[in-house]
């Protein structure tokens, strides 16, 4: 049996790797597209953030207190500022904010300084500062955020100091003067939690996508072309053909998935650094030898399961078009089962590790955080292996059916 299976594996691998177009479309083009797309997105995001930072906002201030300009100079807030009187009409400026030609309009209540100076006790009037801005415009939102945090907050603190004489009277105690000094964290778990929100989902859908792209052509495509018929009448047992097909598909799907993963690992930091303005810290992965083995075993059984699912659909379908139609619900099921990891919290209930597809995603997530137990690992591998064995048995029965294999 081993010789027949080995010959089928050689034949399938040779068919793919001797086809330059197929090698390019399966292994090279996806890597180029992912790295190129993510790099372009990161560059565009970085340019957008730089553009916002370099933009000089247009700010209009009505009824500005006499000492506000001095505070603006002190804080170093840079903007194209124009001061307005109470009698000036601001309706056109509001229209400008709506249309994106004006970034910010700041309106102080009339008699702002006098109202503050007249304050004596609770219940006395408190003046208001209104900021008009457009949340749909990046320049406007950034201008408002910067003006409030740098100018208005500092101005407010200065007025409180004048009123109370010593702001420390309002400070009863400090909470973490240096927050970084009081952080106690497992860095592996922290980094694993960041990666665990996305990596398990991507791995699952990429493994299935690889199996889907190769499996339909390798089985249904050969049925249509008639090449599978000649294989079925050869001396090789049909069980050997099944295992040979599945093993070769698993190998090629794993290579395809590895290309996707490596491409994302290379491209994701470019995208994230662009999105965060280069503030993304280094995220590292650290695996013990046991964890490496566990990850390898999980990926192997998951790849085989997905290949088996696609192969079963492909062998039952009459045409490639029909197979691709039938395989999409399974693809959506894999996506739904894997997307749960986006919560980023992991799972500790052992019963959930007996749920196919979901168990592989959450096991990889827990592994990334260093929290996968042997019981969870065992439940995941056992469930996937049993399901894969059942599907393999169904494929073998289908291969032994002349009606199915010859589309009778």
C-alpha cells in the first residue's frame, strides 16, 4: 500500500511543481500581492498621519480672554488663528467647518473672564467654551483635540491656580507617578495576546484556502479531464489513491499556507508601523520545545482535516464549478469558527476544545500566550483526528463507487 500511495504523491507533486504557471499563481503571486498590498497600505497610512501632523489648522476664536493669546504662545500651539468679536457672524464659519474649509471654531461665553472672577460659591454661574469641529474631517478632529489638550486644559489649570493659590490643595494622593514602574506583566502572554487575536484566524482560513484552491482541481478537475478514470483502472488500489491524493494536497496546502504566513509576518509590521506612526513596539514569539511540537501537530492535523473536507466535496461534485459552489459554505464555516479569537481572551473550558475548527483556532491562541494545557491539546488533536478519519473513510467509499467516480 505504501508504494502505491508514494507513487500518487510523487505524481501529484510533480504535476504542480512542473507547471510554472501553477507555481507562480499558488506560491509566488500571493506573497508578492500580500507584501505589496500591506506595504502600500502602511505607506499610505503613514503619509496620512504625517500630513495631519504637518498641517497648520485654521482656527477662529470668538470672545477670546485677554490672556489667552499669551497662553497659546506659552504652550507652543501652532495654528493660523483669527480672533473674532462678539458681533461677528459665525454662521459662515460653521458652514466652512461642515464643508472642510475651516478646521476649528472656538467660542468663549461673553464676559468669560468677568464670570470667572465673580465666582464665589456653589451655584454661581460657570462660563462655557464651545468648540465647533467636524468629526468627519481628520484635520478638524486633530485641531480640536490639540487645542483642547494643549491650550484649554493648560489655561484652565492656570485659572484654577490663580483662584486657589496652590493646586496641590486639590491633590490628596498620586496614583502611579511612574506607571511603567508598577507594571507586572508576562511579556510572552502580552505579545501572544496581540498576535493571538489575528494569527489563528489567518492560519485557519489560509490553510483552508490552500486546500480549496488545490483540491478541487486535483480531484474534480481530473474527473472532468478523464485523467482520474485512467488512474482508477490502474493496478493501484483506490485506498492508496485516496491517501496519496490527500497527503500530496496536505503538503502543497501547507507550503501555500507557509507562504501566506511568512508574507504576513514580513508585511504586518510595515502596515502596523504605518498605522501607529512608527510607535509599534517589537512583538516577539518565544516557544519551548514542547510548544513547538504541539503547534506542529495541531497544524498537521488541521491541514489534513481541511484537505479531507475539500476532497470529499470535490469527489462528490460532478464539475469544478459545482465543487467550488459547494465548498464555499465550508469555507464560511471555517471563518466563523476561527473568528472567535478576535476577542483576544483565549478559552479555558475543556468542553470547547472538542468543537472542530474552533478548537484549533483557540488552541493556537492559547499556545501563543503560553497557556495551552496538555488536556486542551489532547482534546483538540483527538477531535480533529477522529473527524478527519471519518471523512477519509467517506472519501474511500466514494472512490469505490463507480457511479460517483464516473459521474454515471
